[in-house]
């Protein structure tokens, strides 16, 4: 997730915050919740992109 020069990075499967990148703790939690809700879609797109 990138916004206003801040970059949050997450590990997937299971979803874990790797680096909050300047986001406030409550913002990082909200972002993590979104990542968790969309984990299957993110992994599907990741695998599709890198399978070639």
C-alpha cells in the first residue's frame, strides 16, 4: 500500500505487517484488514503475474 510517500508492506499467507512505512498504527491496522479481506485475490493476481 502506498500513499503520500508512505509505503506499508505485508507478508501474505498468513497476512502479517512487515513494515508500516510511516503509516500510523490505526492506519496500518485498517490496511491489514483490507489485505486480509482480499488475500485470495491478491495471491491469485500475484501468481498470475509471476507465472510467466
